[in-house]
């Protein structure tokens, strides 16, 4: 039987609060609320200053989830695995009353073999998940709470690949023109969960988009019961289609097994890319043998009003805007992100720095009443680092190592931030790049604080773990205070050294460390920071802080997020966007394939469709202009009409406040009420204003500088009617045309129908 993967998305029951009996299969959860997974309960409650400023003034707590499912009788005797892409945090999982295990880290993908606990046929199976997020000051940014990423059931034959056990990389590319060749390696790790020896033949195919076979690799091995074996397959591809940001060409890698002369079955399929990377200490970064600069942005994982439960189509819209700006790289700050983001970077053409940790053994300062407001709190991942760092780091590398977009493994961010908490007698006074309000005593060396020498030991250990799992990419980290840490061996285990806001040290440290390659792992938006890259061949590039505004790391109530992005949390470009676009695009290859900053699609309006901006103070708001974002699904290649017709899809309605001439009004924002009927529900409304504390669960929100993003989740296959109404339209004398209605559906010839504006 081919491997079967099923997503557990619908029909979950959720309860906020402790419920000690919820692990039990017979527990009555009929009074619990129905939710769709991924789900984030933090964004369902009002903002409150009683919560932590660091995590965006949003709630945590303890939550329980339960779901039932059936497995056909034909699956009896197969191996069944329950896989989670991420649960924030301290998850405990039960299946049919059996305890499976726990995972403290909230960003790690993990799975459990439930073959011994599941039922087949008519008897139901029940899964219970507990998540505990009581320590609200556990991070410097918004984390979310709950089953924030997708859940899958995977049904396999007893002889199947180890988890993430199909490994691909490009050894080298040689030749020119029609004689170009690529040498590739595939490692297959197979596991025999059966009760007898398995004579296994493994066949791996690389297929083009057209289904043509580019490589057919095969080998054999014998596995005893309970044994894991490894097989290396090598091949050569003629005239390969190389992966790059401009032409992100991908191949489908299929792996098939044949056991004991039986029938061949498909065990694994994913997309891979053929490309080579190199980092040269004097010449910088090379992709496919071509020297180029990394034009990157750092991003956190939240989706504004959606919290941590972000759908791929939301990321696709965001990445489309960043691509148009000239961006070609993403830094996953400061933890592994949802798997779909990496797949989108593969498909859309972004280089990726994958990052594991923001703190190691000791806690960083966590702000709870405003940024740099003392005293801080000291909750966070450090509590679990000693026991879980190796499992979590291996999980990240194993999960993401087949993505051609991933070019760097980062083992940590600003672990060497001065006095936070590491220090050293070499510096009596230390100030970091974000210490404007730090008390004087906090800047001083104290012998009782952790000695920064310890970081070199930990960096060596973490780098070794990464290299055991993948030797095809370099190990890096983002250094905050290299003035000290570089003197203590912190860089010894690295291939590439990342500096955060330390452009003035590039020239000196390039000479000090002639065998290291340097990169701006976190940089400000100034032109000078970019010129430090373009004027020094040995600097690979930069990652701006940030590409998108994010929740958390807030300066103080009511502001509940960081405004450092090129885009708002709602995905709208900010004034800095066009300046950065001009700066980056003057330096080489134009961004490819971005057609329209916010996507394209039918537009409904109460007024003109012209998107020009009304001058500040000029023009009275007369109505709404609504554009539906719709693009082909970059992950599957499906048309927008096909992908948006499936339950779970998130429609993105981009709303503009316009005057009587159809020009965008940015100086007279109005509150818009949203109602959704039919086979859909309102998932959230975001205006990008990080000082607006209207609850994310509300069905209304003001426009911000004339913009609003409305997210509508499809719940069935029928039509969805969305009504958007300016609540105070009549009082503002808005000509009585203050309502827009849009019908979304997949049965009509046109996926979107626009109704005429209603009269108030």
C-alpha cells in the first residue's frame, strides 16, 4: 500500500483551562467549543496590560484539544503515526487514553507511533492534546498558544522510511551549455517494523514538472525486524534545471519500496532542487557558481490578527510583496517556522537562514511592562535547553535539509548579548545595541554572572550536532557583541559568522578571521548598512530587521508589536517599502514574477476603482473599494479557483477607504463591520495599526491609513457571502453608499460575484 497522509483539521473540540479528565477516551467533551486546527487561542481574547508586553499583551493559559477519527479495517497491520508540526507549548498527547509523551518546545515538529493504540473499522479513536502556556513572559515576541500548526495521520507499511529519512543533495554541477551535468546523492534510511526479515529494493525517481524521469536510482538492503538501515544512491542528471531565486526549478523526488518480491509501493514524495552553494571568505556567497548578494529580511512567525495559526496563502501574499521589493532571502527569526513557509520559499525563490534558538542555557531578559523596563522576567526555553536542545536541533535539521531554499543553519540569535546574562572581566562596562534605558548597574561586569567563555563550548557542541545531520550547508549564528565573544572562541566552530548591527567591525574582523565568511544577520534600514555590503566583496549580504511588522517586543501599552517591518502585520507596504525597493533593485537582478504588490483579482466597490491616494486632509470618505487577493497556489500549482474552493482556505479581502472620486483616503479612517454568511466564517480583521487594541476576535475594526485586510475562512463547499459596512457612514454624510457585498464560490464560471452596493 502506498503511504497515506491525512490532515486532522476539522471537528476538534477545545476547552480553555485545566480539565484533568480530558485525557480519558470516554470523557464527555460535548460542551466544548468546535475549532479548526491550526488554532491559536491567544488571539481570541482581548488585549490587556496585565499580560506581557514582550508577547504582545495577549493571554496564555492551559488548553485542551480533543478529536475523534476512524481508520478503515484495511489499515489493520499497518504502521500509524500521529505528527504535529508544532504545539505551543509543553504539549502532552494521549491516544485512546494511552499517554504518548510530551514536548516542551513550541516550535518543534514531532510525531508519535500510535500503531499499538489505534482501533480499526467502526470503533472510533480519540486523541487528546494538552498545551500549557502559563509563563507569559517566556519570549521577547508573540508566541501564540495551542495547536498552532497542522496535524497529520500517516499510515505506512511495516517497512517504511525513517522519519525524514529520504535525504537529497547536489554534490556538484559541471560542464557548460547542453553538456551541463549535476551529480546528486540520495540517502535512504529505511526501518523494518515487521516481524520477519525484509529484503528491500529501494527506487528513487527524480521527475520534472512534465513527469519526465530525470534520474532513476536504485539499490537494495536487508533489514532484520526492528532494524534501521541506510542506503546511499548516486546519480548524474543531464542538462539539469537549476534552482535559483529567479528560476526556482524543482523536481519531484519519489521513493518506492519493493519488499520480499512483493508489489512496489510509494513511500515518500517531496520536491527538491538542484543547486550548489559556496561561502568564500574573500568573495562572499556563490549560488550555482555565481557570486551574488543576499538581500534578506528577518521574519517572525505570526500573521497579525491570525496569531501563530497562519495559512500558507497568507505567507504567499506576503512573500509576493517582498519579492517585488527585491528581497531574495528570509531569516526565520528566531526559531523553526511552519513547514509550508520553507516549501513556499522553494517554489517562489527565496534563500533561507533556518534558526534554532534565541537562548541556550541561561535566560535572557524578558520585558513584561514595556521594552527595556526593569526589572525583567526570566522565563523561557532555557529551562528546557539542557534536556531538549539536541532533540530539537536535530528535528529542525532533519525536517528542513531537503529544501533547496535553506542555505544556512543558525544555532542561535544574540546569545552573546552583553550582560544578558553573559559577561567577562575583559569588559568592565558593556552596552548592547538596544540598551538605551538600561540601568547603569546592569551594564557593569559582575563576577557572579555567567562567564561568556561558556558560549564557545556550547557553540562547538551545537555545530557538531548540525554537521552530524547535514554537511552540505554551513553553520552560523547571529552575534550581538563580537567585541567580546570573538575574543573567547565563540566563532571557532562556525563557517559563516553573522553580525547583528556591527557593520563598523567588518573590515577589522575580516582581517582577524581570514578563514571565516561574514554576513549581516540582522541590520537596520539605513543606506549605509547596505553600502557596507555592496562595497565589501567579502560580506555576503544582509537581513533587515524586519520584513514584516510582528506582535510582541512592544514598547509599552497600547502598542502591542514592533513596527520595524517593510510591510504591516496586515501585509500592506509601508513608506520604507519603495525606498528599499529602489535601493535593492539598483544592485543587480530585478525581482521576478511579482505581478502587483497585493495580488490581483475582481474588485467590488462603492465608488471608483481608482487606487490613487487622496491628499492628507483632502476628500471625504465616500465608500469602500474591495479587492480579493487570488493567485495560483504556489505549493500545489492548483489554480486559485480550485484551491480556494477547499474547506480551510483563507480568503484575503483587501479593503480601501475611498473618496467620491475613487481615490484612497488616508486621513479619515472609518470603522468597518464585517458579516460572513454561508459556508465560511470570519477568521480575523487586521489594519496594521499596532496601537489599535480592538480585540482580534471582533467583527469590526477601523481602517488604518485607509487600509484593512479581512480574512474569511471557508468551512464548506458552497458559496460564502461577505458583507462589509462602514458603521458610521450615515453620521459622516457618506452619500448612503457604505456597504459592499461579495459572494465567494467555486460553482459559478467566475469565482467571485460582486453585488451592487446597498443603500442604507
